[in-house]
C-alpha cells in the first residue's frame, strides 16, 4: 500500500470525510455546525456532485446534468474544506489517508461515506453496447444525457422499482418509447401493497409507458456475441424490442476501503456500525450512508432500502457524535420513507407494507380512507387522496401508503415521525391535525385511517 | 320549560347530538362507525350546513355559499339520522330533549356541540347598518354574499387574526378596498412570532390590502345615532373610511342549553369536560367543540383557540367513548395547529410561539432553517420554505412556524404529531424524513431546525 505516487503535501485535520453524497455531506455539514473550530475535510471525486434523487429528472424535467448539482455553499459557509481527489489507502494506526494526487491527510476522526456502485447482474448480453446502469457521477450522466439516450428509439428499463419507474417516465417525456420490465407481479412491490402498485401502473400506461410484469429477464439479445442490444428476452419467452437497456435492479455497497482496513462487515450487508454510526474496531472511524449497515427500526433485522434521506439522517448522527457522544443521540434504526410522482399523481410509503408485515408473521389491520386534499372539494386544485395505515393487532403503527397530490410526501413524513416515535392507533386517533381549505383535507387522513383501524380492531379483535 | 309547543312525535335514540358543526358531525360519524347498530340522531338548525373553515372563501375563491357546504353523506352512509330542528329544552332525569317543532327525543347519551356565536363588543356605533360579524349559518352568509358585500366600496376588518386576514384577502379579490385594523402591534400575533406576522403583512400589502396595527377601535362612526357606518375611529385618533365593517375579534361560546342543565362551567370558559369529553355532572352527557372547555396540552391551563380541527378531534374522542370507554382513548389536551394562505404564500403554526413560551416563564431556543421546498432548486415550482421550531431548554418541542408553499400545512401537522407525542430535539434531529425532488426539501426542515436548536443548546447550554 506504500507503492503509491510520492507524497507531495501533508494536511492535518480533525475529521476526514470520504465521499460527498447525502451521507458524507450531511456528516460534514453537521460536524462543522456542531463542532465549530474543528477542521473538517471532505474528499470526493468531483467538485460539483449531482443530487442523487434528482438524477432521473436530468433526462426530462431538468434537461441537463448542470441543473442537478448539489451546492457546496452550506458546508463552505461553515468553514468546511473540500478536496477533489480520491483516497487510495488508509493507515488506521498512523491515522492517515493517502490520496491519488499524493496528499497525506492526518485525521483524528474518519467518516466513510463511500456509497454504492450500480449492480449489473450476470445476464447474458449485459455487456452489449446500449446496455447501461445509472452511476451517480457527472461525466457518466453527461454521456447518457448527451450521447446515449438521444440515440435511443426504444428504451427497456429492467427493474420496476422507484428508479426504474421515475427514469421510464422522464425519458418517455422526451419522446423515447419506453418499456418497463419487472420480475415481480407488479411494479414497486418492495414498497407498496398491490393496490397502490396498480394505480401507478395505470398512470404510467396512461402516459404511454409500456409495462411487462411477472417475468424476469433471461438475456439481452443482439447480433453476435458483442453486437449492440436489440431486444430483451423474458423468462416467459416474450421479446421486448430495445436499442437501449437501463438495468435498474439495485446497487452494491462500495466497501473497498473498509475491507482494506479490516473493518467488520455486517452479515446483512455493509460496514458494521453501532447506533452512533461507529465501526466495530475503532470508535474514531464512522461509516454512514449506503456503505453502512442498516437495522430496521421495528424488526431489528437488516434493512435493505438505501435512501438518500436515510443516509442524511445517519450523517447527522455521525456528525453530531464525532468528537464525543454529544447529546446521546443515536440512530434508533432505519425506516424507508419514500415518495414519487408520475404526472400529477404522487404516491409514497413509510415503513412496512401490509404484505411485508404479514410475511414477518405479524397480524395486521389496515385502516383506509379516501378524502379530498382541499375542502370543500369545490376549492380549486382539489384532488382525492387515498390513504392506508398499517397497524399491528396490538395497535402499533407499522407503515403507511398515500396516493394523492402535492402534499403526499409531507403526510408520509408525518407518518414517519409517528412510526419512529412508536405511536399507536390509540394515539393517532386522538391527536389533533390542523386543517385549511386551500391546504388540507377536511379531516386528516392519519386520524381517519386510525379510526377505521380502531373500529376493525374493536369489532374483530 | 314545559310551556312549549305540544309534542307531536316521540323518538327513541341511543345517542342525541345537538349541533352539526365539525365537533358534532365528527362525534356523530365516529359514533356511527365505532358503535354500529346504535341509533345516532343529529339535530341541527340547517339541512346543509356550511364548512366553517371555508367561509372566507365564499366571498372570493368559491363565489357563493352553495360551494361551501358540508356533506351529510358520510354520516348517512353509516346509518346516521339528521333532524333539522332546534332543541329548546333538555330533561336530564328523564333523558329527553324537546325540539322547536314538537319532537320529544329520548336519549341514552347526549352530546352538546352547540358551538359559538360571534362576539360584538360594546364599541359605540357597533349597531350601525353596515357593521356585521360572521355567523356560520347559510342565510346570514347568503345575505352577506348577495346583498351586504356587493354594496360595500370600502370594507374595514376589525381584528387581524386568521378570520380577519382571510376575509380581507378574499373580499379584496372581488374588487373591494379593504383595510385591516388590529390593536396589537402586528397581525396574527396570537399565533405567530413577529417575523412571520411581518411576512404576512408584506404579502397582504403587496396585494393591495391596507393595514393599521397597534391601535384599537374606539368608535364606528356615521351620521346621527343610527346612520350607516361611514368610518372607523382608532385610539390614536386616525380615521379609516368604511361603508362596511366586519368585526372579527372572536366568538362567545354558546352554552345556553348546558347552563339550563346546570352543568359545571370551566373557569377558563366553556362546559367543563373530562379527558373523555364527559361533563362533570353526568357521564352520559358529553360536550365537544367550541362550547367545551379546552386544556392546553403542554401547560394544563385553559386553551383559547377554538379551531374546527380541535373540535373534530374532540368529536372523535366523544364518539369513540360514547357507550363505554372503548380503547381508553382520551383527549390529552388541546393544541392549536393552523395554516392559511395569502396568494401563494402559505403560513402556519403549531403549538406555542416563542413569545408565548417566554411569557409563561419558559426559557426557549428557536431552531431555524430556510430551504427550497423542491430540490434541486431548479425543479419547476420550487419556492423557499422558512421554518422555526421552538424548544424548551430541556429540549422539549413546544411549537413550530412555517412559511412556504403547498406543503406548509402538512409539515405543521408533522410538527403537531411531534408536540403531541412529546418528542424532543434529540428525537427529531435523529429521525429520518423522506425526500423527493418534486415534493420536498433536500433535507427536512424539522430535522434541520432541530439540529440548529441542538447546536444552540450545546454551545450556550
């Protein structure tokens, strides 16, 4: 590990953060804010990284990578420093890191925020020209936006999760024929119960996106061994024509540096971290974001959702506790809270689906309500909001799903607070919720779903 | 009390609910849902009551009372019955109520939801033609909409609370010159700290509404003793010309029936109720909504905000517990959660202001953040959201205020959940919040305000 380029500069910092995505940036900003006077250095490969959640929108709404850049201003305003470089090796005993350009950084605290790489499964034909995955770096996205996508007439998106669905809709907006291929019986089933998936499929189809569900991909076909992709072959024998194929079936954690440090990896995946995001071997080394292990807030099992918002929360925890366990604040566990939008149909989820809870062996009740999102419904801009809350038989809130308009994601964040605070159907049915004709439903869907669930629990319990 | 019109009909019901506003309707719907098979009768003066929060919008956005009616369908779908009538007297021993049209109703449970009447203070000139308050009944509103307002050139709104502000903006939209007069130094000071009030004043003024603050009204002037109003005289000597004057300075609880029943009144105002909305004298008689006493969720003192949403929550509590304390669910206390909108500027509050908390003797820290409500900010429709969370020195969340766009009210509902669940700055800074480019800020204002407050507590604590 010492056969690298010669050291041309040495730097002393209090904290070194490796990786500038939502986890690393959040750790950096929080550390700079909570521990003023400490020298915080962030090393990442790019000066202006992209906003990860915004990537699908580069290809439609935003029309270009330059409109999806993360601002460095908040971190720099707090005195933080950014070095555009990449860390090649770390010496845990010496508390140093060496970069590709020959900088030796002496650190007191180290935060690994090395993220993920997209996963390309070993499907026959996956290396054909025209087959691609989404990486979160500027040059790759610029290439997709400027060169690859403009040359595609028919795009197949393999994987009907959130990224696949958003990408399909955005690229389709630009005039490309798009087909989504999903192995499970419906899109988005990892996050939603079937009724919501069906609504999203309907909305996508209404916009002209083609959808094939219930059959996996067996090969990406084209001429010869290495000719450009021409079609996607499904397990049921069907063939989907495509001169471009996006593989959006997930990511692999980037833990190269952590493995070189001999840090313990969690059995469920990722760098093992405690509730303060500290690694097992060294309380001076933290890991946050996609590269770190996540434990489900309710089940204590490994959580497999890798969300920017979760990474940001982990970054806050690490940043706050970097130089001592300030305010005893720890990560109580991971919860997936997600929302998206197709046209003007927003949909989102928090916590567990009813199907997932049942698969865990939990007995659940689902409280449901459909209400207008303004009131009276004659108010301009009113649309219906369909809500479901999932409770255990003992009344604990496990999850929620909403289909509605502009307020959908914030109602889900309210549900997320309620899950993380371990509130019950009894709490939620009695809580007060503000209401206003131009801004909300006449009565709040959280209270009404709780009431519906309580009624079911009372009568069938 | 027995010298009324003769009884022409007798009816036996399990529960009689008197009053069909948000409290009574919510109690009725909840009772019908949670206690199927029980006969629930709602008596109110009108077949199609107005949606109270929608009243200001009748005069601008909705253009008519008929567009602001509350639907009876949900209650009727659950088997509930509505009688358009008014209750003249109640016999507690006999468990009966007599109506104006001669119906004698035998009840097992009684819910008083008799609401408020607007308060007209004894200002000289308050009885002049052209001076009015807002009552929540159809005919009165129809008269205002069809006759009074169309004849007004210059409207003065006395009282710069929510009703005054909303009414001013809506009437002004219709081409009427409007001046708001408020005794306190700024509008909305009962709900907001000054910085938010100033933003709202700026927005109202930009739309052409005139505002006079810091001086109360001493007289409503006109020709002679009883001539139509021509101007509003302020304590500082100023005169505001007006041929119409809306007095919007608050309401008085309507407790006539409760007083006739000799029910205990709370010292803080309203019918005394326990945590299940039961009256002191009789566990078979409940009171909900504006007519019932409210206790602040944090202070245990009387709460003076009379909101439809609070009434609805009380109605749920009463409805659930009407025939036995089902699920032991009680009203833990009242919290004011409110939002409104002037043009496309939404603003709202939950819980205590910093000023109110300090006036109580609490030492507070205010965490603040300003973030775009979409991300990256280049996403279409992005606008800034200014947020403040108020915490006690021990870290308990006391209140929040948001100025932003379409999601403002639901972010406040999330803050409301957090206050009612008694969450702390330590909880909120570590909680996860979902994020999506088209729907939310890049990092959630609740987490960021908590982080800012925590930093202040750490450094100055």
